[in-house]
C-alpha cells in the first residue's frame, strides 16, 4: 500500500497493458499532466483504490481501448480536466467524480460513457461528449435505486440512454455537459485502427478558440484557478496557456 505519490509530466507510449496504475493506493495520490498514447488495455487504473482520494488531472489519453479501469472495488477517484479520446466503461466502484473532461469516442457504434457505482454520490458534470449516433446506447448509469444513498449488494439498476439529453433528464447527471466533435481540436482525429502506433508530433490537442469546449467548465478551487475567459475550458489544455512539458526536462 502507498500514499502521497505524484506521477506527472510524463510522455508514455506503446505499452501492452495500462498507461498508469494507482493500484493499491490509499490516499493523496496525484496523477497529472501526462500525455499517453498507444496502450493495449486501459488508460488509468485503480485496482483497487483504498478510500482515496486519487486525483487524475489534465491527462491526455489517445489510442487506448478504455480510459479508466475500476477493479477490485476502488473508492475515491477524482477525474478533473482530462482529454479522453476513447470510451469510459467502468467496472463497479464507489465515490468517484468526473468534471471538465472531454470524452470523444472512436465512431464504432459503441457505448461512450458507462458508469457502475455502489454510491449515488458518485457524480459527473460539466463535461464534453462525442457519442456515436449509430450506437444503440451511448450512456449507461448503473447505481442503486435513486432513493438510496448507497447499496453494496448486487441490486443496482442499469439505466441506458441513446442521447445526452435523455441521460441528463433521467439521472440528473451531466446537466451542464455539452456535445462536442473532433473539430474542437487543432489537429486530432478518430483512431482508425487500435493496432496502429500514433506519433505525438502528428497530433495537437489544443482547443480551437471558437470550440464548444471553451469556457464550458466549472471552477475547481486549487485545480483551475488560473483559467482564461469566462470559465475554465474542458479537457487537459486551457486555451491561451503554455503547453506542459512532457517527458525529459532540462
């Protein structure tokens, strides 16, 4: 078990399993400003997280089958200001939260955002989604009945939705979230083949000035106090700010 670890400003590419693991962490874990491309399984892993919090902040994930792995009943994960070019299909956990994130699927008629939680105080809001209109369901929220705060049995209810508006209205999650597409970025495109190896220099995850993701986030004290404009932008990179330095630093 470990506590108070930081993993930051790395460039990670070409891995067989997961990009970054907080597995076995207990509290005050921080994983931030990492640029991750080309993984075979998952992006960010908590297997398990014992109470938390672990902070996943301003990470970019590209060409990975799933953004997060919740395994062995983790609890206490906070996902803030990440750019996920992949789907989020999480196994069951407790007390985790998504804010100011970009979720863009690969246009393969797949569910984009599927949450499974024992706790109805798990939450998601102020995000940007690019669901595939050909998918049967784009959003799934599996949790205890809404009149319960938590339920650690197997009696959770699975609710499936094709559109963001239906998902918002029924679950009260993501009420301030927006629909986005790949044209919000300077130069990012859908992953065509997961077996390809994509190069950092071919991609530019900065937002275009007129993108729907600009000024669409919420204020998170001590996370995005230095935002530009009327409100924080969605995703890992705030418009008008210098790019992080990923990898070796002199």
